[in-house]
């Protein structure tokens, strides 16, 4: 790792002497297009931060000071041997961030990976990004100074929880060049150690309690992946510790909890978002574009269902009422959120449900009506395997989401005269996407972009909509007789 950084002092001094603020790297690139050495075309005009100059990637969006001179291929694209240039980019990034020369020398003198990482962390501790924080917590940035945020250094994530969804999110962070998983919190040290060992978290940042994770000064933002019943408690814990939070869906047990979480985040000026990861997948981005363009006319209805048969097991959290078990919060939230994204909040609804022996909903259907005359029919089930598809119907056509409607890799758009199937495997920045088996990195990237912009809410999954969705789910539960609380 350190051999590639073996520039002599004169080289580094020259780079420092020619340094410009890192913000210049985040501006749109010159007009044109370049082709990477793997053949992928980058349209110039993308912010460089979206292309991802970092120690983990060799993607380059601009050519200022980068040898060798690019060639042109038969198509006229400028072509870079990215692997041959990225090492200078890394050093240049440090220079443009105005990192002290002594710190660059620390990197160059590192003899092993541990020393190199220690030097990087030292830079990060001195030049942290301008995240919004509470007045009750330590500052996370040196105000007004350029940072290496979004270029060489990473957002430092902590994860609260060690279950399946936490593992998926940890893997997703590995796809982002500017994200680093640095800490985990769990109910006990044994599960934290197992998770930390799997994902390379240092032993001192493997916490056997959520309180210890909240006190970990090495963490910039926390992803809450505990059971539904603990989302409210844990989100407030981390917000009150001054940490921005991405909280897994369903956001809370009810609208009252969700509203309090939003209120605390806003009062402290901290970022908070529901982790409805479907919203950020390329397919869902395309749906919003199609609707905005009027591709299917005025929307009249949304039909969506999501369900799989789960063998009854009273010991499993899905069948535990106290943990927010049932189909509604685990599966139904996806169809309901899609309807909300397309149609907004319903004026009225009628719900039908079948409860199991433990009192949780095992199959639920909801018919919702909207002020403009549109309707939505949503279903979820733990008793039966449903089609798990969706259809958005307008006056001029409809959009179909295939099996696994919550993470589709294609869409079909049908109008009176045409049928178009859109393949959406590619992520928005051109890298291969595996939405069928993941895709949570899209929401993580969105969160980081919002933090970088100094924003405390998402424009795609705003808190007011999250609270409204919880009110809808409250109405459904009331009608079918599901109670998470005994009072």
C-alpha cells in the first residue's frame, strides 16, 4: 500500500505549493466525456464527488495535472489508464485539502497497513467534515476549512444491531469509497465481537451496549438496525448523543413515536431519515422521473403486494407482538410507502386483516382513497407467498414492477401504443448494481450527500412523510385489531 505513495519530498512540496481548495474538485468537470480503462463512459458534468475519487477506487473525473496525457479511442472519447494515475490523485487530494505536510509524510513513512490507517485516522480527526451537531456535543469539524470529506477520507459509520439487515447494510457500505464502518453496538459483547470480526471493526469499537456505541467519539453517523420495538429508544439515544441517524424501517411502532423522533432531530439540528432503501434504487428514481414527465398520464391507482409464507414460530420476532412483529411493519411498509410516494397520504382507508395466535397480523389488505379520486390497494402476508409485484396505472398507461417490487432491477412501461421494458441494473454513477441482492448503498450515499450539503432531512424520504406513513399504519392496526402496547 505504501509503495504507491513513494513520492519524494520535492514532489509533495510542489503539489502543496500548487494546492487549491478541495471544493474545486467537487465542481462539475469540463465539458466532454472520458472513458475509463474498464470501458465505462463518464459524462463530464457529473460532480467529481459522485464519481468517487478515493483510496478505494481508480475512477477519475477530471484531468488537471494527471499524467499521462489521455489518448482517444475510435469513438472519440478521452481514455485514461486510471490505475496509472490514481496514486497521484490521492496525494493531490491531500494537498488540495491542505493537509499538513507532516501528515502526508506520516502516510509515506508507514511501513504496514496498521500504521497507514493510523495516519489516515489522524488526518480525519484533525479535519472532520462539517456535519450538523448538537451544541451539547463535541464539534465534528473545523469550521470554514476545506476538508478531505468526500475525496480521500470517509464517513465513519456505526451500526446499532447485528442481525440480518445490519449485515446487509455493512456489506453495502463496502461499496461506497467514502464510507467506513468503524463501530458496532449490540446487546452483548459476544455478538458485537462476531459482527466486528466479520467486518473488520477494531476490538475497542465493538460495544456490548448501545450506550457505549453512543459514547464512541470515532463515529460520525449511526445506522439503527435493532428490532422495530427499539427504534424509538435507540434513535433518541443517538440523537441525544449528537449523532445523525439513519433508522431502519419501519421507523417506529406508531406515529407518536415517529413524531417525537422527528421533533428531537429537528430541535438538535441533526440529520434523521427512515431507511426506506427502495426509494433510492435506480428503478424507483426512474418511476419518479416517469411520473414527473407524465409518461402514463394522471395516476388513477396503485396496486402493490408483498408477502411470503413464514412457518409459525412464537419465539421468532416476526410473531412477537411486543417486538412489533407481524406482516405490516416488516412487509406491508413497502407497498404502503410506494403508494405514499406516488399518491401521498390517503383521506380514508378500509383494512382487513387476519391475526395469528400470538396477536400479530399475518395477512392484511388495505383499500385507500385519495382526494383526487385515485385509489390504492396494498397487501402484505406472512401466511402466503404473494405475487410481490406492483402496478401504477394512469390515464395513458401503466408502470409495472416485477417480483420483489421493493428492489426491482427492471420496469415495464405500457401505453396505448407502446410497451417498453427498462433495465435498471446500472447504478446512477455507472457502476454495476446488484439490486436483487442488495442496493442499500444507494440510500447510504444519499445520506452522505445530504450531510455533505449541511442538510438535516432528506428530500426523497422526508420526516413528515415518514410520520404520515406511520399514521396510515396506525389506522390499519386499529381497524384490524393489532396492538403492540397493552396500555
